[in-house]
């Protein structure tokens, strides 16, 4: 597949599809609610890690459990007589409070007209605080009355006049509930309508409601207008942008969405405002202002906003907010007021750059990590969302900027999980293919190493330095004559199994069986620096194992003829660069080796017969073996030959055995044989022959004594001395003997 086509098909298309799906899913309430849950969690964490003190200008007065249980006779049982609230307002006026806002509904008249009259007197206290009471916009069916009702028209409702934008985005309400009778005429009204999301949590607060063509301030906005003495005519509403308050005394730009909703920046946990309980504040004011006592616990109220609401568990005005599942809703208004006082606004980050960034990171994940380990890709897939979540929290904690979390993370993470999953499937399939391809060639341990390396073998042919291994049973044609097909198959299966297990156990790769011959390679498909050493060790383990098999076959009596008891195998090795790979036709191929060095290994096996050796190697194998295996193997120099088909002479050696298995007699033999070779190379045929005859008597393999042995290196060199006597090589001879046969 061309690079551009691969990028389009395997990287770009999946990224587009997954992010398009994530963007589509975010249109559903479920995922949007999950995003809101993340925002709620971050908000609570921020309130815990970096609590901020409530503003000096705002005090929450809570009707809490202590207030409800108060023993003050004026209070009685909740709900208290409205005369209590009237007295409270009178006291607050004397304490120079700025604005008293009631997040309590007084939309119904009481039976006791004196109660309403006392409350009204408190509202009208000369030089007292401005009073804002709650009103509700509702449908007629929900208990609202027609806006044209005389009591509504008489109420102190002051609409906002300067409105720009698409008014249809603000849902109109058909009915209204205002403070009852003269209360609504004496106090300012602000609407307490809230705007819970689909999850029931209040993340936004309407800053006004719409009734017909009129827009009326919310409880929080009306409180702020009274606090700063801003007239409704001085308020500009730009739907989808902001509510602008601009007077010589104050300037504020309150961000709103197209429907007039404000994104609340909750700063405090439920107890963060440290609400003053109503009864305690009432008692302090009485003792201080009426009785003249010095009440040290009395806070300063001058010019402050006092927000009165229900905070006792069990009362009706509770609901879920980011602060908790059961939060006094008076705190929603408190947070709105505080945000505007401090100009501490929450904002949503622009969506497009976040999604584009996530899209780019998704592309990078597929493009960069598709060629790396699945583990690295998995770390990336998990690490990016974790880092982004950290950045999102930091942005919210430091600047009150909310970065959309769930949608971009969903698109990114789903894409990466898909790609990691796809790669796992592909790699598992590739592993199975490797196991199927090489499982019969190499040991399971080597197959596992090949898979774990993460570097698939190069197929189709490549150069690699290896040691080629050839073995053949001595006089195998005789076996075929003396054994029937059944016994022959049984014998060969046992022998070939033993040879293959040893070869694979030393890290070798089985190339093929050719009748009784075993062809293998060491150093491919997984490179092995000590391939020559492993091959030489394997050759000696095969000879040792064959000795055990001979004893076993002998013990089985007449089952096997004597030729089986005497079975010997010859092994030839050579090391060098060879061509390795899958070779053959388009429909049938084999993982094999080719090249001149492979041919030389085959000549080592066939030529070993002429020297009476059972493991013969070229010099390259000996040198490499000694480099990586030290002196664990014992070698004997045999000759320098030119094999048939080649012109360059090759020093050849016999692998005598593993160091720990070589006897003292054999070492003596090797010493005498080496003396013979030194005479041989200077053309002292008589002297050489004398030493060779001595070494022949102590050779490890002696004809007639060792099972199946007909020759050995000492006997071969004796004959070679006879040959050179008859055919002197001349003065320029370098010790090279040319092999006439393969």
C-alpha cells in the first residue's frame, strides 16, 4: 500500500469517523451530563484545595436548625409570623444594612392582617435597607396569575428596557406570582426561577425572565441593581453576550448566553459562606440596638447585602448543585451575586480549537505509534487524557475557564483504543503466523524470543552471518537394505527427533530433512552472536545422544540388526554470510539458506568421511567459536584443502569434543598428531608418518574397536604421506591438498 493511501485509509479516515461520532454523541443529554459531572467534581475539588473567603459585601442569613429550635417566644414554630420579619427589617435598618434580599416566597396574604402590616412597616423603615423579595414566573397551570391582574400590575416590577438580540431564545412565561398585596408594592421583586440542567443540577442561573415582551430581573440581578443604585433604564442586555451595567459609580459586564442564562462560578462548598443563623443575628441586634449591650459577636452590617434563605435540612428550598446533591438554593443566588461583585466569571473555552487539538493528537497517535510497541501506544492513549484532564482542572482552578472534557477525550480515547485493539489483533495474528511459519523450524523458546523482539524476520531474502549445519548417517544405504519400511521409519523418527531437539535447544533453526540428513542454521531468523559456538556444541551433544541411543537399541536385542547398534553420524559446519529467506515458487516456498558458505558446510560434512572425522568445520567456524565460547570445545587441525568447485584453500578442523568429555589419552593423541602435522607441512614424510602411527594407536576412534568406525585422522594422514612420497608436491607447496570428490 502506498504511503499516501495508507495514511488516508488507516489514519485519517478512522480519526474523522471517531471524532465525528464523538461530536454527534455529545448532542445527547447523557454525555453532556457526564461532562457536567466532571465539572462538578472539579468545582468541589477546587473549593477543597483553594477555599476563598466570602466577600465582605455579602452575608448569607440562614434559617437553620438552630433558628427553628430557638426558644425566643417571638418566633414560635416555623413558619414564623411575618411580624418577626418586620421587626428583623427594622433592626437591620437601624444597623444600616444596604440591601436585604428574601429568598423566601411571600406570595400569599396571611389571615392575620396585622402580621402583613408589621412586615410592611419593616420594609418601609425610614432610611432602612432596600428590600428585594422573591417572585416567580410560571404558567397559569402552575399557579401563576395573569400578568394583567391588578395586583401584579400594582406590584413593584420594573422591566429592563434596552434589549438586543434574538428575543425568541428566551422562553416566555404566561403567568407570575409576586409578593402578596402591599408587600409587592413596597418591596422590589426579583425572580427566583432557576434553570436546572437535564441532570437536575444548577449550572446556570437565568438573569431575567420574559413575560410577554417584558424582561424582568432575577433575584440576584435585582439585588445588585439595588446595591449599586442602578436604574433598569441604565441596564443594557445583549443576548448571547452580556448584561452591561454602566454608571458613574459602577461598571460591570456580566456574561450571558443567548437565552439570558449566566454560567455560575461556584467558589465555595455548602458551608463556605458561613451563614449567620437568623435567630442569633436577631438576638444580637436586639441586645445591641434595643438593650444597649456591647455584643462582640455582632458582625458589621453597614452597607452590606443580606441574603436571607432557608438552610435547615428538611425545608423545601434545597436541590442539587455542583456543591452537593442537597444544597440550600439560597447559595445559588449567593454565588451569582458574589461572582458579579468580584467580577469572577466562569467561561467556556472555545470549542473548535479544543476539538481540533484532540483531532490532531488522535492523528499523531495513529501515525507515530502505529510502528511502535503496543505498550508505548497504550501509554500514549491513556497519558494524553490524563494530562488533558490535569490541564482542564488547572484551567478551571486558576482562571475559571472550562475546557470541554468528555467529548474530545471520548473521540481521542475511543480512536486510540480502537487502534490499540486493532494492533493487538493484527499482532496476535502475526504471532500466530510466525509460530506457524517457524514453529517447526526453531525451538518454542526461540519463536517466543522472535515475537518478543518486536522485529519480524525479514522475508524474501537477505544476507545474514550464520553457521550452516549439515549431518548425515554413515552408510545409510545399508540401513535401507537391512530394515523394512516400518522399522526404518521408526528408527529415523527417533533419531531425527533427538537431533532436532538438540539443534533447536541450542537455538538452531531447522532448514529441512533430506532423507536421513539434517540441514539447519544457527543465527537466523533471530541473530545469534555466538551462532558458531552453539552449532559446535550442538554437534557434540548429537554424538553423545547417539551413543545413548546405540546402547538403547543394543539393549532391545533382536529388534534391531547389528548395523543399528553401530550407527554413526557425520556433521559438517561452516560460518559466514549467507542468503536467508523464503525461497521457492509463488505457491510453495521454504525458509532456507543459500550461498557459497552453505556449500562449504556441505563439503565439510561429505569431506569428513575422507579424514575419518565425525565433526569437521572450516576455520571460520573454529575462530568464531573460540571468540564466543572460549576453550570449552577442543579442536584438531586436520589439513588445508581446496574442495571441489572452489579455488581458495580452506584450513579444516575436527571438533574432537567438549572440554569436559575429552580424556587424557585423547589429549596425548592430539599432541602427537600435532607433531606429525608439523613434520607433514615441511614434507618430512617419514617423520610425519612415525608420529601419525603413534597417534593412531591412541585415537579416540579406532577401527574394529569403536562401533562403526572404519577410519580416523591419523590413518588418513599416514596414507597421505604415502601419496606425497609417490607424488612429491615440489618446493612451492603450502600444505594444500585438493579434494577430488565432493
